[in-house]
C-alpha cells in the first residue's frame, strides 16, 4: 500500500487561505467601537433613569471622550482601506444583509449624535464655557430639550455598534474561527465592560464606582460564559471548527489567550473588584486598566486567529498494489 498526500496549491505560504489581509487597524477599530458603545449605552441609560448627578462620570464626563475615540477608530479603519478615495461608495446604498453596510450607516449616524449628546453637558461641567457664537449657544439650548430622544436613539445605536463589531467577523464563512454567532454577543459584552472601565477611571464618587464595579463583575461573568460556550460550540461542530478551537487548546494561541485575555483581562479584574467590595484597599485603576488591556488583546487575537483558521484543502488518496 502506498499513501499519497495531495495538497492544494492554496496552502503555500502567503496565499489564501492563510493570507493575513488585516493588520493592527481593524482590531484597534473594533476595540474603540466597543468602548464607545459601552460609554454611550450607560450614559443614556442612567440619564433616562434620572441618575445624571449621582453618576456624573458615566452620564456627563465619559461621553466627552466619545467623539475623539470614534475619530481615532475611523482613522484606523480608513488607513486599512485599499481604495481610500472610494469610501463614500458605502453610503450610496443600503444592503440589509451586509454587516459592513449596517456598520457604515450606524457610524455615520452615531458620530454626530454622540457629539451633540456630549456637547449638551459641556456647560454643566464647565460653567464658564463660552460657545463664542450666539447660534451655537442657541443650538445647545435647543438640543438639551431633546436629550431624552437622543438617549433612546443612543441606546439602540450603541447596541447595534457593539454587536456589529462581532457580527462583522462572524459573517466571514471562509474563516471557521469567526464563523460563530457568539462573536456578536461576546464583543457587545466586552464593549460594555470596557465602557464601565472608562467610567471607573474617570469617577471620583464612591457610590458610582461601587455601582460600576458590580456591573463590570456581572459583565465579566457573562464574557466568561460566552467564551466557554464559544469553544464548546466549536468542539461539537465540524472538523475545521474543531481545528480552529484547537488553536486555543494547545495550539499557538493557547498561552497568550488564556494568560492575557482570560487570566489578566477577566479573572484578575474580577478578583480585584470582589476584594475591593469586601473592603480591601485596591486602587480602582488596576482592574479598570486590566479590563481595557484585556478587551484590546481580545480583538487582536480574535482577528489574527480568524485569519489563521481555514478550511482544510487536503485530500488523501490511497493506492493499493
């Protein structure tokens, strides 16, 4: 018996399906989109609940960082484009079945809306603020009357933005590690968690920090649940999905994922926040920074691993003599 392995030419290095087309720009964009979604979601929620003064950092201060964070994310996305002068074509049509179309239109709406939302709090935070032009001052007064409407819109858009960052990847059927419906909820939950981390870094209120520490603990628990079920789903699926899971279960991404994303970015902040609530003096900045770093690493690893996962172009032929 002679065994012959016939391997597709597409398995050559640098050739699809091992082609890594996405660099640092996409995971950075996905991370910033998640952070923005988390900030806007909690800002709008607690405004509608009448907690603007109790949770000042969440409702009023954190949204001021949204426009520059969004601008930085869009810049990273723009740098990744191969044909930069034609980005406007995304806005010549709406394709309901396309996650990228959903993302483009959501970003186009949420950017000016979040900017207007943040602007309505500037005078409250800085009483001596002068808009210089009377028309801007009148516009600010007018926008304040529609805060509740903007809040409801931001909640809806923030959920779409946070979910879209994961769905964008899961729509790529050719990449087994991305091809799972759990990425959308996982990235949304991670984005909400990083949003709470930003609030923890900005807040000076003990009550607000306690509230958002508890929220972050719950979100971390949900993230861990989703990660476990992500791999359970892969291991119960096809051979290519089992191969994708094995990249994290003994493969090249095992150490970095379980040590830095799960260990440092989820379990350590969870333990620190539990100890802090029990009365131990742990600087709130420590778990907050760990959550942010873990969220960023999650995007980088998922984007890279997805491009490394592939359908197996390998066939076995047995010849008997």
